[in-house]
C-alpha cells in the first residue's frame, strides 16, 4: 500500500521539520567537512566506562536510601513513575547551580528537553485560537514541536538586546485583536541558540513584568547557561527571579551530562484550577506519549549528578574551559580574517554559537557549495526564522570541534566568504552597469520620442 | 500564575487519560493489595548486573563491526541517528522469531511502543476528516495516543472471534457516509490486551483481504505474541502474512527484553508518493518529539538481543514457562471458585490477560471496594470501551505475580464477587418485590377507580 504525502500531517511538509532533515542530510553527505554547524557537546572527555560507573553510583544511592535488592531491580528495570525517578536529584541540582527552589513534585523528567517542549505545547494548545509567541531567531526544535501539536508560532523580534519588548507587547496586542490567545512566550535568556545573545538582568526583570501585565507564561529554555565566556558572570535565570510561578523552566542534560541518555525535564509549578500542579497535567500527557523516561537512562544521569554532589558546574569544569576557549578562538579568528568591516559577528557572553552577518543572502545552496568546495559546514540563519525572506547571516558553532578544526574551518569559511564577497561585488557592478546602460537607453529613447 | 483546566488540551479531561491515572492511583493507594491488575512483565529473573553485561556486549559488538574507540563513544554517548542504532538487530529478531523480512531502513526505534503509536497516528491525522478504527475493547494507550493527536477513534466490535468483520465493514462504510476518512484499523491479533483473544489464521487472512478491499492500513500491535499458553502454537503475525505492505507493525521490547529501557519500534515499509519510506516520515516527526531514542537504552536492549542470538524466544524461555503456568493456574482457579456458571471467563491461548464476566456492572467504585476491603486489584473492563455504558466484566492479569499471589488473589476476588452476587440477588429480589407491590397497588387502585 502506498501513501501520499498530502494525506499525512501537514507538519511533514513544514519548514521546521524539513530544515532539520536538510541540515542532517548535508552533514551526512559531507562527513569529511569540518562542522562548525553541529551544536553537539564536546565529546573527548566522555568515557563509555563512565556509563557503568554512573549506573553503579545510582544503584548504591538507592541502597543507601533503604531500597532492598528487589526494589532496586524494580526501579531500574520495570515500568516506573511517569514523572521520573531522579526528580529529587534534579531539584537539588537546580538549588545548587541555579538558585532555583522547587518542589520535586513539580518536575517532570522527560525524554530530552524536546519532549518537555511537546508536553507543554500540547497542554497549552486547547483550541484553534491558541498561539505561541517565540523570540526570533528561534531554536528549530521549538518551532517543530509547535507544528506537531498544530500550535501556530508568532515571532517576536529579538533585536540586539535579545528581546524587543515593544514588539513583544505589539505581538500580544495584534494576536488578541485577531481573536487569538497568546498562551506563552518562548525565550532562551542565556547564550541563545542560534543568536548567541543573552538578556541582561534588567531585561529579565522587564520580561517578567510584561508577562505579568499581559498574563502570559514564559517558557524558559536553558541548555547553555552553565557555559559563560571568559570574563563573564552567569546571570540568574528567569525561573530564579520568578516569584509568581509565571515561568515554565525547560531543562536539558544533553550539554551538561550526556546527550546519549536523552534525559531532560520541565519544572511546571503552576497550579491548575480544578486539578493539581501543571506538572501533573503534563504527566498525564506523558503517560500517553512515552509512558515514562527510560529508567536506565535516568539512572546514568542520576549517577553523574551524584558523583558531582549534584552540581553540573563541578561536573563540567573541563568542558567549561574548552567552550570558553573555543569561543574566544572563534571570535578572535573572525577578527583576524575580516579586519575591514564587510563581515561582522557578535561576541557572545557564553554558549556555543556566534552569528556572522554578511552583505549577501545566505541560503542552502551556499551551504552545499561550502560543504562541497570548501569542506566546511555551518548553518544558514534563515532556518531559524519564519517565512522565506532571505537572511544575510550564518551561525557558527564551536562546541564539538578541536582548536585545529576551528582554525582550519574558519580559514575555509573565510575563503568562501571572500569569494562570495567578490562575486557579490561583481554582481553589484554588473547590475550598476546595467542600470547605467538602461538609463542611457531611456535617455536615448527620450531623445527620439517620435518612435515611441 | 494559575491555569484553568478548561484552558488546557481537551485530552486532559478525556476518559483515556483519566483512566490510566485512576488505575495508577488506586494501585499506589493500596500498595499491599495483591495486584491482578498490573500488566507488567514478571521481574524475578531480572538482575541489575545484566544491564552492565548487555552494555558491554553491545560495546563489543560495535568494536567487532570495526568501530574504533571514538566511534563507540560517539555512538553510545552523543546524539544519534533518529531512526535508531539497533535497527539491524531488530530486523534480525523479526526474521528469526516472527518470519518477518524487512529492510532495517523501514524500522524506527522508538521510546517504547507508545511513541511508535503516537508517531503513526500523528502522521495519519492529516485533517479533521481522518478517523482511526480500533477493535474493541482496545488498549487504553492507543486511545490516549489518538486523543493527543486529535484523531477520533471509532470502535469495531471484537466479538468472540477477536474481530467482527461485518462490523468492521459497516464501520468503514458509516464513517465514509459521514464524510470521514478511516485511515487505519488498530488490532492486537495475539493474546490481546485486554480481551485475551487471538485471531485464528483464517481471520488474519480475512482481515488482510478486507483491508485491501477497503484500502485501509492495519496497525498491528504485538506485545504478547511470544507467550502462548501451554499446548498452543503461535500463529503468523499479520505482518508476516502481509504481501502488500498494508500492515504497520508496532513492536515492544517491554515484555520481552526490559521495560525499564523504554525501547520499542515501528516497521513502516510503506512507500510515500513524493517522498521515501513511511518510516522516514515517522522519523521526521520523531526528530521533533524526542530527537532520538536513548542510545544507552538501545544499547542495553541491543546487548540482550546479541546475548540471545537475536532471538527473544530464546531470551524468554523461563518467562514463557512462568506466563503459561500462571495463566493455567488462573483459569483453573476460576473454575474451582465458580463451578456453577454465574461467573464466566475466557481461556486465552496465551498472553497475560483473562476477562471475567459477571451478572452485574463492574465499575471503579467496586474496584476501590475490592482494594480496600478485599485487598485485591484488577481492572474494570469499562476502561477499554468508549462511552460510559456499564460493562459487566473485569480483566485479570497474571504476569507480575507469584503462584501464591494468584491463589490468594483469586480467593479474595471470589469473596468479593460472591458478596456482590448476593447483593445483586438481594437487589433483584427487592426490585421484584417492589414491582409486585406496585402491581398490587395498581391493581388496588384499579379496583377503586372512583378515587382516581
């Protein structure tokens, strides 16, 4: 039996889903290209043997808590609690590393942060009037999750400050005027993917005020917050500043513990009238989505937390140095290659990403050419915006590469961009010449009106 | 910020989701009651140490396949292939245990069978005219998954044969007459949850014919197929009989490998016009739902497959004996407790479940009373039907209990049911007396018409 693509869910033809696929496909097609595209964590410090150690540590922890052999076996091997088995360790981690105090019962452990997003968006999409706001440029996984639950996304300008507050207010008002109900605004306040931008403390407070004023939830996504650049301090998360339970906090262990575990979580301490915690409603959805998060995977992450006194700052000392030093190398390298201002970039206060702005549109065709002819991968920023307007920027990532790869990758990128700048200049010159010649012809025609 | 339940997705008020929650809640509230409700696998043969062994076996397998240390680490610890890393082992298992030949590329490894259902239903729900057919009584997880993707379920009568073919055809026609588009019919042909019924070979072939005739997909769910009762042979799955790629096969490792791994899969070898395999479309959805299935969890299941030459029949020799012997004990026990025909039950050809039919409605209140006063849990069959019509039946499970627990649990259940039969008899007698007295009063009134 054959199926027709138009008889399948519309998300399958959607930019967000195709985008992820396209980027993966290019990466697979050019395995030897240096990837300044991948946002994966640095993997050199991982050791397969650690998986065993983490598992044993978590097993020992259960024994210390009074679990007998049968209870330990049941916990690790059987079906388990829908909201997870490491919620208390997650709460301890949030207290320690983020100064966030939450009841472990308000935490749902999920299959990575992606499932956390789907749970929250599925719950918030009660009907066709509901819409989500998201600060642009936005992580493609957020847009994709929204598509899966038929929740339209309306983009809020990010600007240079990370969020354009006036545009946020305007978007809320426009949506309401159109009979729509903006349920929440998605934002990544720390070293955002893909922009690299962070919100300053004043902006964080302002965002919480606006959310209260407009009665919005804020969906705070924080995968990179532990990784400030050299000389930068970490700022409090929105959730740490939140006194009104206005923030749903999306947590990832992919960059701070183990991507291969696929464990994330959501803190949803909001109360639901006529029910209990928002977390318990998310848990009901989870019971029909994935039943529970793999106990084995949770045990591995739990063990890593335990071995580091529940601090992921402690666990990531070496990684923090690598990321800070790679980011420095990347921005220094850009400065060395492009001293003259034709190409510009931001200098993030941390995280994995830098956005490079150029005086020509950066599209998928250019990425393919870069991969094929120059051996370097990066991500067109157009993938992180709605619509098909050309975007003159690309994202570089420095998390999963060595210093040599950054240096070589940047040199290759510089060759590509310089060639494109030259082509763009020639094109501009040809266009100018064509315009001049048209003007001249028009002037000639104007001199011989009788022939018109 | 508080949320109102009516502002959340309607599935959260749905029977399917509430049902799962209610059953879990009762089980948690009465931890000392004997559970003839839980469909969990038997856990006594599991050993936490096996997790380490499986992981090492899978690691060694990667090394044998030529992966160097960095590639092994990347495979187990990093983000990975959306469709999974054990697809070839799954294909080998299907060939060996089920006689199903499929290209490993048509397999998507999922976060348990539950995610597989969500992927398929999400893909098939293209618009509001799409509906799903499901053989009743149906697994509550299927109904719940359909609710999450806003896909209405229309039930097909199961009857004594497992599927009422005439009703299936009638349901298809009725749906089409109502302007709806039935996309697929969900069925569990082997030792179904909750009915315990199996389809005979003729019925399987008939079902494939009807699916072809009506241009339907069949969604075959097969979590229990490896566990025939004593003296029963296994029958070929629909997928093994499928020559037209009309069957999407939903696979679970929860009962045959490790529930705590949360690994399942879907075989979707259908071709999609204008795209590739249906599996690749499901993979796109998965990339936005859970990104990929935990590599650690897959490695554990992969290791268990490898240690058993990819045969789960081999891996489950002891479990198969336990289940067959428990099922025998359960049906023998029912026969001993209820020799006189007031209470009846089916004698399944395998699996975990027996349905007991009684001459009174079995509701949630009776389950609570059973838990509190009799110390035994079971599942009201009403949870597996649509609508709120009373159902005079309950489901017993014998998979996660010892022989002693079955014996004691059954004795407790017999006490409850006998008490209910007596109450029902008294109620019937009172009702009959009331009717007699009404008739008499009416007759008296008829004798004195002047007072009317």
